[in-house]
C-alpha cells in the first residue's frame, strides 16, 4: 500500500514549531537540573553507599 504524502498547513507548521521549541526548552531545563543534582550529590559529605541487606547477611 502506497503512503500518501501529508502536507501541513501554515498554522499546523507554526504550532508544531512552537511545540518543538517548548520541548527543547524543557529538555535543556531538565539537563541543567540533573547536572545540578549530580554536582550537589558529589559535594555532600558521607555519601558512601550502604551495603545491601543480602550482602550484610553473607558477611555475618
């Protein structure tokens, strides 16, 4: 079955551009927030991970 070529109206193209712009801004904001959280976690003292319960039982 042949695919039909879809043509968007100028209004649809404009709305798509606005949505894509918002998504890109959201993506950049999330990247910045994630980076800030990772840096804060690195700076936090006493951030050593606890042993899992299964590992602790094997040690005993």
